[in-house]
C-alpha cells in the first residue's frame, strides 16, 4: 500500500557550483506539512545511459576500466550515455562495439535503474546482449579496455571479486540471473 504523499513545492532553484562536467543546484522546498528545506542536487538531465550485459558461449563479458573516483581499476559491464536520436538498443550496440569489440543481434532491455535519486536524475537502462559477432568501433576511452570472460555457471562468484563493486553492475548481475532463470537457462 502506498502513502499518498504530496510532492513538495519548489520555491527556488539556484546554481551554487559549476565545473566542466557538473552543475550543483540548491533547491528550496516547501513540504505539505509546512517544513522547509534546501536540498542540493546535480542539475537534472534528460539524457539516459545504458549498461550492457554481453553473453557469449555461456560466458559474461566484462571490462576493466579506470574509476577515477576510487583511483583504481574496476571490473564491470560496458556502459555509456545514450546519444541524441539513439534508441536504448542502438546505444547498447554502439557501446558494446566501442568497449568490447562485439556487436549483438539480440538485445533485451531488463530494467531502468536510478542511482542516488536524492542527488541525481541519472537513469541507467540494463540491456542483455546475445548473438554476438566481432565488430569494433572507435570509442572515447583513453586506453584499451581489457575484456574478461566469466562463466555463466559461476556468475555469482563475481560478488567475491574485490574489483567488482559498482552497485549498478551488481544489480545488473542479479537482474540477468533472474532473467536467465525465467528462461530455464539456469
């Protein structure tokens, strides 16, 4: 059962910080119970992203990519922004070709996830890619991304790896496991 909450009124929005990539806003809110608060958030964007879970020969394909926020390399699924005019599946196929060197003949969207919705408007579409064939596109990565093959039969042991930590990747792993179970493949 849901609680019929009334959305707070936005009284004022002000830019408080800006960088090359991010704009931070202060949002003055009035709640229906009379409480007032100022929240900070990243300026909302309509652009969504895609994360691809590639499956080939009963293996997952993962990449290692430098995560500057953690100052280390992380193991995870390929991902990227959806360009203007692209569908989710077009973006998934492009990112797969850029980051892994494969295209896909079968793409299935599993779910759209949010990340820290109190601060970000980001939305990540989780897509399974199968029917893979070799095809490479030039991407925007500063270095080649090493590709790791991981057996589907041991997919949950990824959780034991010290470099498989991103919450969206972990969520995608569970979503794919359930999707495979529903198809009788696990």
